């Protein structure tokens, strides 16, 4: 009797430096590899819809993973149903004895693992660290005792040696004879493809981008350029591949160390590592706080004084606010699925502090749009900006006029993205100064 294993891919869409996949390759005789994409409603109206940019990058990542798996004797099946019911059906159908996956900061994913563990005590579950620079086993404190600020976290983890990435397994156990993969590519949700996207998904493209970045001398000046608003070279642009797991942070770190050894080591190269530690901080922050990552009061005891105003929200999404720099950023995001770190800070600060909107709606909009959407980094950074997260300063309100002078002194970015073509009115009122409640008409004003 063969032991059958199941590998549940999530945000680890790669075969290189995938410790859980290596373990599965050593422990079972037959293996089924799946990715679950629950039915999503397409279009901007629904809270669980994904933008065309996200769908395109995800599809490319899945095609890339499938082709890597095929070279190892396996293949991927994408199932358009929620993970819990999908896995439960596969357990019954194929007598699964072991389930593997990469540790995740995603509360929803961890809830599924918990339910499966409770429901199937005879199955072996292996959720193995692989998505962060520093694994949970290397942390010098339990996750529950994660320091309350990034600086304290950084001081504790900086002495830790980052492990080398693992190579891909030589081969993988075959699928059971009675498990045929579906025609998932044909059934993939429809989207309007972008013929010249900024980024193309998949492990192969991620490695190519990583090597291309370090083949130039960009890393040597990263610290001084990283606040740019437009272009490919001012920051690393590793995030889309990191967020989808096409690249592991340890693979990035290995390339960074190589650059430091053979080209140059300076403040800027250190700062790339520093930013990757921010990413790790938010992963553990999400794990520690669980569902509070999404709650209005965040990790604080009090609720912010903001609310939801449909017209303001729509205007912000469309880039039609009285703030040209914010409009330019939102139009850039809508047209490409990417926004600079500076741009994200400005649009989030505007959302919360100028428009007085409930930060969760802003976070949910970026979740739909960003190619590099990462649950921990997105919701964690929004909490920080909204004053309900891990910020010792309380909250971050940016002076948008001052920021424009510093980062777009000649208004080139604003002109390029048509940020000045906007409404000067935030809330529509009728002749008697009453709010116009028809938000569709009002948003066009
Ligand atoms: C409101 C808001 C929402 C955000 N949402 C996301 C998100 O969904 N996904 C995401 O990956 N990042 C998010 N970020 C963090 C950051 O803006 C992006 O990681 C960065 O802009 C990606 O571009 P890059 O790869 O060129 O970054 P670089 O500046 O080159 O940084 C290198 C890497 O460090 C990590 N990093 C950098 N800054 C941060 C940060 N503040 N928090 C966490 N990790 C960081 C990323 O993995 C990034 O790829 C958000 C920031 C804000 C303010």
C-alpha cells in the first residue's frame, strides 16, 4: 500500500527553496499537488474580486509552477473551490495520509489547517516555515511575545544567521494513478490581459528579475533612490514575486550577499536587508494578532473616529480627490497593479486623515488591486498608517503639499498620471446644502 501525500500550495508558488516540498518528496510514495482558488466575483463591486492585474500575475505564476512540477514528474491541479471542502474530498477519495504546506501568516489559511487537524487526527500535518527570512524556529522569542515595535524586533533578530536557500528536489513522487488533474487553465477566471505588464509572474521570471537587478549597480544606491514614485529602478521590485512565493526571501538574501561580497557592501545594500526584515516583522505580527489584523481598532483598545462615506471612497478609488498627488498614485495603481512605497503611504494617509474614511475599506481596495498583495504587509502597514498598529508614534499623517514638493517638485509624476484632472469638491451637496446621496452621479461630479 502506497502512502499518499497532498501538497497544498498557497503563497509559495515555487520549487526552489520550498522546504515543505522537499520534505514531502522524502516521505510519501504518491503525491497530489493542488492550489485552491475559490470562486471569485470579477469586477470592482465585490469585496472578494481580484483585479485583472492580479489575475494575470497569478495565472502566470501557476503556469510556471505547473511547468516546474512537470520537470520533476508531477503536475499542478488548480481547484476552483474553497480549500477546506476540496481537501476533505481528496482525503476521502485518495486515502491521504500526510498533508504538506508552507507556514502562512494568513488567518483564513491557518483556520483551515486547524479545522483539518481537528477533524483528521490520524493524518500527519506538516506546515513548514519557508516564507520568511528568519524561520519561526530561529526566532529568539515565542511568536506571542513579538516585540511591540519594529526597532525592538530588528535588534533581536539581526544577529541571526540567515540560512541558505534549499535547492529544488531532484524529482517528486508521482500522482496516484486514479488522480487526474483537471483542465484548470481553461477554467481560469476571465480577465482582460495587459499586453505589456510591468511584471510577469512565475519562478523563472522572478529569478531572472532578481539576477537582472543585481547585475546592475542599483543596489549600491537603493537607500537614496527608494522613495521614488515612478520607474523600475528606484526600488528592487521584488515584491510581486515575493508575495506570490515565486521567490523566497532567502533566495533574495543570497543574491544580496553575493552582491555585497563581489560588488559593493554599503548602507544601501544593508537597507534592502532592513526592508526584508520589515516584511518578516509583519508576517509575525499577523500571526501574533490573528483576526485583529482586520479589526477596526487593530491591536489598540480604542476605535478610530473615522467612518465610511461612499462618495469619498469612490473618488479616492478613481483618483478624483482634491489632492493631485494622491490622484496620480491611484491612477498609476489602477492602470498597473503596482504602487511605490511612498505612493502607498500617501494614499493611505489621505484616506484616513484627509477623507476620514475607515482604513479597512482602503486596505480591502489595495488587496483587490495590488499584484504584490501580501496579507500581512498590506493590512499591517494600513494599521500603522491608521494609528491602530505597531507604531510608537501613534499615527502617520503626511502633509501632502509638502510631500509633493519633496518627491515630485516639477509635478512630472502628477502630469504623467493626470492627477490634476479632478474634482475640487469632496462631498456633493444640493442647492440647500443637503448631501446628494446618489453616489454614482456624485462621483462623476
Ligand atoms: C499602505 C501600504 C500597503 C502595502 N501593501 C503591501 C502589500 O500588499 N504587499 C507588499 O509586499 N508590500 C506592501 N507594502 C510595503 C511596500 O510598500 C512594498 O513592499 C514595496 O513598495 C514593494 O516594492 P519593492 O519590492 O520595490 O520594495 P523595496 O523598497 O525594494 O523593498 C524590498 C522588499 O522589502 C519588503 N518591504 C519593503 N517595504 C516594506 C514594508 N513597509 N512592509 C513590508 N515589507 C516591505 C518587500 O518585500 C520589498 O519587496 C505596503 C505598504 C503600505 C504603506
